[in-house]
DNA sequence: AGCCCAGTGTACTGGGCGGTATAATCTCCG
DNA sequence: CGGAGATTATACCGCCCAGTACACTGGGCT
C-alpha cells in the first residue's frame, strides 16, 4: 500500500501496473486479491489513506489556526513537505484527483470531502479569531477559507511543475498579507 | 487530435488508448503513425496544442490586463469556460501536468513555460498600472503575478473536484480584493 | 495508358495487463 | 501428531494495448 502510494505519486495511478506494485513491495498477487477486490479499490484505498495521513499530519496545526502564527506554521509545513520530496510530487491527493476525478466519482467525492475538512479547520480558526476581535466583524470567513484551500492547492501544483518553491512561497506571502489585511486595530 | 484532447480531459492520457481515439475520430491507425511516431509524441502535441489554444483564447484579455476591468474580465472568462463544460474538466493543461509532470520531463517543461507566459502577461499589465501610478510604487509585481497564476490554477482544480464554481468564485473575489488593496489614492 | 508514391484501411503480432485457479504452506486447536 | 481453515506462491488465461506489415487507393506525371 505504501509502495503503491509511492509509485502512484511518481507515475500516476493509471500509469502503474499491479505487477509493478507487487514487485516493489515484495508480495504476491494472491495477497493483493485477498485484501482488494480489484485495482480500482486499491486506488481508492490508497487515496483515502493519503487523505487521512495528510489530515493527521496537519491535525496539530489545524488546532492552531486561530492565530497568525498558526497560518505561518501551516504554510511552512507545506513548504517543508514539498521540499523533502524535492518538489517532484506536489500534492499526491490533488494529483490523483486531477487524474481521476472526471472518471471515478468515488475518488472525486473523497477529494471533495478532504477539501471540506481542510476548509472546516480553517473556518474554525478564523471564526475564533473573529470572536476574539482580531478579525474585522464583516470578514467573509467561509470565502476566505475557500481562498486559502485554493491557494494551497495551486501552490502545490506550481511546485510540482516548476520544481521550485519560488512561486509557491510568493503566493503564500501574498495570501498571508491579504489575511492580515482583515485584522482589527486591536490585533 | 481534438478527439484525443476530449478523451484525455475525460479519462486522462494514460487512461485513453490509441484505438479509442481512432474510433472516436473515425480514422485509421496508419494515419496516426504517419503523423506521430508514438503515443508519447501525441500526448505532447495535444498538450502543446492545448497550451497554444488557451494562450490564443486569452491573448485579447492578456492585453487588457493593465486595468482592474481586465482582471475582472480574465476571471469571468475563466469561470465561463469552466461552466461551459459543467465543471467536469477543470484545466486540461493543469490536469495533464498533474498526471505526467513527474514522469515526462518534456510535458513538465512545456507546462512550466505556459505558466511563465501567463505570468509574463500579468507582469506586463501590472507594470504598466504601476507606471501610470495606479499601483503603489512598492508593489511586488513579480510575486503578485505568481500569486494570480497560482490562484487561477487552484480555482480550476476546485471546480473540477467540487463540480461547482462556488469555491473558485469566492477565491477570485478575494484575489481581486487583494489586488485592489495595492491601488494608490489616485486610482 | 503506365508508373509512381504519398496517403489510407486493416489484419496482424508480441507483450504486458488485470484477474483467476490451484497447489503449497502456515497456524491453530484437539 | 493430525487435520481444517486461513493465508500465500506461482503458473496461467484471455484480453487489450502499442506498434507493424502489407495491400490498396487515387491523383499527378511522362
């Protein structure tokens, strides 16, 4: 499963054969078909696993999203994660979604829920900042959260294509500047 | 070639067979191998064609990017394009890049140049706004252009996954608000 | 007419794919 | 020990894939 994830990131789900995954993981075919009914199920499981892995990895950060430092931490973490793979993979969830969202409805819905959960965490953080009076009362928390998710996802694609963090970090800088433009005098 | 593009958008390049393309376009195999040496070349040609098509389609808008109305027009055009395909495809260039950038270096580089050309058009527009005194003198034109490209790309992925323009249009709204926050008193 | 040849239709090939069948092995319990 | 059931290795199957071979067409030239 972890082998499958690695290969999917490198060559896409459709571009990876079951035999390849098996030889990389050192297991046999009977094991595979014992745990999964077919390749599509494997793809969905890998995708769901990546989603849970990402959300778990960021869960601590998500709880700190009620401060500017929290958002800084979020973008730093994303950049470090991308750098640790030398900007070669971008976002495994986004990549798989791009490849399969149009043809596999279950993958599409799982991805949608992933974005929803990310957005919800951001909404929570921004809302409590608003309640504390750090954000202006007329701040569009929902739209802003969508905006953050969009920028994060776009930035990860930029990294993958450009093999560099330059565009992504510039985008993050501007995103943060915009977020901060909603702060009140008190904050 | 246009059939190939349509199928690639729906099921990805790796998920589309040559036979499928041929039966959809009503041509034979000998024609295909007369014009292309192999499938990879077709993929690259389709990708390059999509890039030129997109840039040509936006060329008029790119020339108007020296005004707020120009940017409004850009985002409206992108949204209309996405809507006309019922948000099922997102960005064909971004999708293909997500799928293949890690394994096909030529596709990656073509995509990078596509982003560069888009960015250059935005830089031109913002620079002339700056020279006319509509943007603050300390505006980071380069970074801002990267930011716009990133948001556009992220928004197109959001449309594809969510099958709705809500996230995208919220993101565009906030992007515009941020751009406008750089205007001078005179503008 | 006779020839040529770029362009086209189509049958074919070898290999790799997803998936299955079957036999061997391990594990647990009497 | 012995046997039953779960787990695993491996040989295999049919299909579909990318790519090739080859026969055919029709228009231009002599």
